[in-house]
C-alpha cells in the first residue's frame, strides 16, 4: 500500500491556513500551479490583469494603465520575496 503524500501549499498566505486551491478557485487559475512555487506568480498575474482592465474602465490610457500595473507587479513580487523568506525562517 502506498503512502498518501500531503500536498504543500506555496502561496504567501499559507501560514494563515489558506490552501493553494483556494486561490485557484477564487481567481480561476490553472489548477496545475497549485502546490507549486509558481502559484504566487499566477496570483500576481491574475490580479494584474484585473487591475489593468479596471484602470482602463476608469479612463486611464493604455500606457497609464500599463505603468500602474507594472508598478503593482513589482511591488507584489517584492512582497512575495520578502514574505517567503520570513515564512521559511518560521518553518512554513
């Protein structure tokens, strides 16, 4: 009989009990990114796409919307890097 391997969540909120599949379902992400280090990039990309559309709907030019989106992506990636380092220190 084979042993069932517990899946490890990689999302930045895993220390609060948020499972990768929660994000997959909430943001309609490709399920193949769940339980992989790619989950955080997929989350950022999904939110960036929504934000870009929102900026355009609010009357921003495509250039302005892209600039704001690029800033959000850079900020989010920096937060993820810092957060993951902290989680690893704490054993998550």
